[in-house]
C-alpha cells in the first residue's frame, strides 16, 4: 500500500492505482506518476523526464543542481520565487516583506489508519482500511514546516490529501494561499469536467479540452455554491461513462474554494484545489498550525462511472456517519410547496393524515413555524413557535403527527438572522455586516457571525431545546443566502480576511456538537436547494436537498450531474405538483416519481387536493419504493445515457441479483425508430426476468383519441370522461420478458416501439412528452 525505497521513492498503491513520488536531488518532492496501477519496483527514476542542457529563459534552481529548473519539473508543492512560474500552491509572506518560499524534504512518517482533521470534516478509516504517509518539508530560511499527508484507501482506489503549515519561527507568518493538493501531470492531453450551475439548475456537466493557460473554478460566496461544485475531473480524450481513464478531485469543504488547472509551455498540467486564496489571509503566530481541508482523489480506467463508483462507496463508507451508513431513509412529505408560509396546525394535521393514508412515513414542517414568520422578511433567529399558527406548540403538533403514525421533522435556518427579529434587537452585533456601510441583503436576511463562539453556543442551546421539545426524528438545515459585507466584530482589523474560513470552522464546530448530542436525528442539509452540496456537509448531514427544482425534466440533468460524485443515498428528491413551481412545466406523475426514486423519495405537494386517480397511483408508487428501497437507496448506480445532449436519459441501479432501470424521454419524437439500452453490471451467464413497473395514464392524456383506446365510448370532456379521468387507472402496456445477461449487455434491452401516429395497441410502449419507464430485472436461478 505504501512502499518506500532507500532512494526515497514513495509508491502509494490502491487496488487499481499507483501514485509515485520521489525526493529529488534538489530535495523537492517530485511527482512521478498517478494513474493505472504499475508493478512494485525499486526504482522509477526513468518516469521523470527533465532537461539536461540549459533551457533558454529558465531559472536554474541552484548552482549545485545545474540546469535543474522547477518550471519544467513535476512537483508536489508549487512555491513561488525559485524558478517555478506556474501557479504556486502555497504563498507565504514574512515580516521582512519577502514572499519567497522553498520547502525541502526533511523526514517522513507512515502509520496505519488515518487521523481526523481537527475542527474540519474529514474522511475516517480504521487501521485496516487506510494507511497514511506524512512527509515533512522545511524552509530553513524562514523556519516554517509543511506537512503533506496522504491517506491511501486501498480497497476504495482513493487517496486523500491535506497540508499543514507550522510556524517554527519566532515571528508571525502570513498565509496568503494554501492549496490542499497540487498535482503536476507530465502531459496535457486531457478533458476537464466541472459541475456548474446556479439556483434551480445545479451541477450540470461541463466538459472542455485543456489548452495552454489557466482555467479556474471558484466560490467567493461563502458557501461551496451551485456555481461551481468543489470538484474537477481530468479525463483522457474519448473517455465515456464506461470506458477510458479519468481522475477525480473533490474538496471536502463547504466554503470559499478554488480549483485550477494550468497547462504550461512545457505541456505540464498542474491541478490544484483548496480554500480560495481570494479575500483570504491567515496570521500564523509562532508555534501555530494551519490545516487545510482534505482533497479526495481517485482514478479509474473504467470511465466516468468507474470514478463515480469510487466516490459513491467512499462517501457511503468513509464520510457519512457510521450511524447512518446503509440505513433506510424514510419517505417524507414536506409542506413547503404545498403551503409555503400559509398554514396552521389544522392544515398541517390534515396534510399529515392524508399523507399517512398514502403510505408516507415522515412529516417535515418547513419554513414559517416560528416568530412572526408569515413571509421571508422576518424572524430568523427567533426559534420559538408562532402560537397563532401552532397553538399547541411544536410539542403539541409533534404529538399529533406521531399519533397519526408518522415521525415528525422540522426545518431550521440557524445561520441566519432577520433584522426584524427579537434576536437582532438584542444582538445586532451578531450579524455579519460592515459598521461603516449600508448592508446588502440576500432574501431579506443577514448571516450570523459564526466566528463568534458566543453565537455558536447560543445556537447550540436554542436548537437543542427545539429538537428536544419537538421530538424530531429529522431536521432540514437550510441556508438561503450568499455572503456579502464581510466583517466580523470579533476579529481585529488585520484578521478580517480570516472571516470566511473562521465562519466555516464555527459552523463545523456547531454541527459537530449538535450531531454528537443528537445522533439519532437524520439531518438533511439544504442551501436554497443545492448551493452547498459537498463532502464537508455530508460528513455531518448524510443527505442534501439536491435542488429547489423538482421539475422531472430538470431533475434528470441535476441528478445526473450530481451523481458524478455523490451517491443517490445523499440526494433528496421529491414529487411535486404540476405545473412545476420552478418552470411551469407539466410532467406526468409517473415520471415525477420515476425520477425521484433515483434519490431519496419524498412528496412535496398538497396531498389534500389530489384526485382519486393521483391518490391510487401514489399508493402504488410508495409500495413499490418500499419493496425496493434498499436497492434504490444503496445499489450500485450507473449512468447509461446523458440528458445533456440527447432526448433520452437512462440510468440504472443494481445489487447482486436485481437491477432497476430508469428510462426517460424529453419529447415524443414522430415516427421514432427503435430503442435498445445496453445495460451494465449483469452476469453474462445468467438469465433475467424483465418487468416494466406498473404505470398508469390519466385517460385525459389521450385527448379526443380516448375513444380509440377505451372500450366504452365517451364524449370528450363530458361528465363520464371527467369521472373516468378522476378515478380510472389506465394501465400502460406492460413489457415483460426474459433475456440473458450477455444479450442485455451486448445487444441491449430491446424496448417496444412507441406511439407512431397510426393507432394504439397492446404492444406499443406509449411514453408521450416527458414520459418514462422503470424496469425491474431479476436474476433467475
Ligand atoms: C429554501 C429551500 O431550498 C426550500 O426547500 C424551502 O425550505 C425554503 N428555503 C424555505 O424558506
């Protein structure tokens, strides 16, 4: 797993990958290789290409190491001032004003397992699942040490990295930039994939070819953001979902981050990830240590799905808290899109009763239950119930929900404060705002200063009280604005640039305390949907509200992109009303469900207004989910067909003997050809029974063709038509057959043809606009 030779070559190996470094003659750490596994050897010197004659315009590192220039040498730490002109991974400044750093090898240490990062989320391992290498470097001119940590998760094909800076000098040292990882590849033939977006359009896949220059993603928003997820993937040209080589880099951090890829004139590719150096400066006092967040790196030669599998397994087994690992997640109903702020106890209880009849297990009371909150202008910070809406308090409501037979969950947005609140009257100084400027609002609210320990203590106490009183089994932790007017009343002027990171440390401290105090509560993090979907939050809260966009078509893209890194067991996904509140689109109820089951299923609509048709359909949907819940939440997920450049989206989830496939179309295509789906992960030597899930149409979707499909004649839009449409479940044609695993993988799952405009019979597969099908494959003995 970690082999170190006498010449100080470090070979970190996982089941399928190798990561090789070497201490160079100059004493810098050279990067020799990362990729597909190569055999153990005692010498990999030949992997490092370098110039042996003077290079025009180059800066020689020293007179002893003649012609050796850092600019063309792949290294593990990029520093400024000694001839490396690429982006530095560390930038320090010292009392004399100088900014040159030069970190040289001093020692190394290897141990079994992995130590937690203090105050930051970090992946965990026992002594068998990981080994850690720490390499200490030292700059003897300024007396600063740098410790590079590499934890190798053999079975998972994952290596995590982070960096520690230690001030061994007698004077303050300023950290201007400290990246968690710097990796130099010796060529530049890569595509870069990033997950980008915005509110209600998160984590769309963007792919571009690398070329000379610097490409950067970042967040200055104080949250990891939906603009750019803290993730980058480098892949070799022509890599597909199931073939080809790719590398993933994911930063376990929920605040301002930066990821960059630079291709220099020597075609060296340098990738870095870490805390955003923008608006960041940290004063490191003598003996102080600064620790960067962790980067989770992986490599796969089995295409993008291979990379995602590594991440999914890693998150499920080394990031999500042990208590929640592989634990069934409840089907919930959330009242937000059903009521917004307009509810009272009576209405909530009515919704809960109806939801319970449908088979839903948990009721989540969303925004608006506290203070004077009837819209989004007031009361954040006043975490006591609005007695007008909830005369029996949270305790009373929770009891009523429990008596119905459901668990109770609650929404909070603890990091925020409204100016119109009791809390603001008492502690205006607790809000992040500059005393000399008019403050800018986001969603009418300000952010609490979590750099202040008093605020963290206050939130811990008040939230603990709410959670205890209301006996919640689930908490939705929301966060609805980006940072502005950065200024903390508890930081001196020369430390204001520490605010963003100190805020994160305060938040992580609060989450650590709360999740320790309430280990049985299932926390779901949310930030106007997916504005903070990252590994850092998943360490404390095992699931995230993927997006405020619940439209079934948009969700295909959002969930497809999100799954590049995050397993479906982390993605909240709800069935909501139509027209969609985000895009005003009408999609069939079966498609809304077929998309949401490839996530953690919930319903978010006024269930008291459902037609009998919808109720009957939902009951069937919920039963199906319950029957296949473990497979749907924790099965091996594979993307098969991307929604980003085609009309069809396909994905599947598998365990050893069962597979569920989701197939969706955007628009009905006239006179369409045949479709077949090449599946993955089956046993070629076994046969499978294939059954489409029972699905139903509302007869109204056939318009005035109803009399061509119905045995009973009826007048379009007449009383009978309405009655039938409200109550009758018109079953979509079933597809049911047997096929071999080899046929299904190599020839494909052959689907029936669709509606082609000439009639309707038993053997067509009617989908319509935004239609979809779900198939269950079961291995035969
Ligand atoms: C934003 C969230 O993403 C929504 O689901 C909802 O909880 C609202 N906030 C409530 O204000």
